[in-house]
């Protein structure tokens, strides 16, 4: 009885999978937008900040981080090359956790690593599950999600 009920519920909610992936992609893309724009708005200040944290080649890395984030905004919104862009965005999140957030603990309220960890987990979902049916990836590559 319970097994049948569970299987039917799972079958029913499977129809929401692509919608959930779309909403998650749009939310994560939105989350990267402001940080990317802030970096680009004063790239020299961003480079100086990166340098103060000991990040090597701070100007190059400021441009790379801002460009990766903005490219992530565009590609995640479109659902284009979603699995590919997830990898450099995960790297950006790992660097952010190590250089900025780790020393503040877990809590987002204390500027801890909670939020970048959540973004990284969503990006791992995109990497492993793809963009879903509501994406250019699905149109181009016939991804099964």
C-alpha cells in the first residue's frame, strides 16, 4: 500500500522537475548578478580587495571572477551550457568560501559560508541533472531532464 502511494506521488511530482530546475537556475543567476556588477563597477577596487586577501594576480582574478559570474548569469538564465558553466562557478564559490566566508563561521547573518555553500550545492545539482526541459540545453542537446 505505502509503496504504491510513494510511487504514485513520485510519478506525479516528476512533472515538476523541470520547473524546479528552471526556478533554481533563475534564482542562482539572480544571486550572481549583483556581485558581478559590483566587481565590474569598480574593478580596480575589487583587485585591491583581492590583493588584500592574498589572492595572486588580483587584477586578473578580479576580471576572471566578475566575468565568470556575469557569464553564469546569462547562461544559467538561458539554460545554455548549464553543466559547463557550473564548474567555474563552483570554483568561484570555493574561493569565496576559503578567502572571505570561512573565518566567519557558517551563518549567513555573520557573513559565513552558508550562502556560497547553498549556491555551490545548487550548481552541483545543475552539473549532475542538467538544466531541465525549459532550457536551450534541452533544445540543442535533447537532455533527458
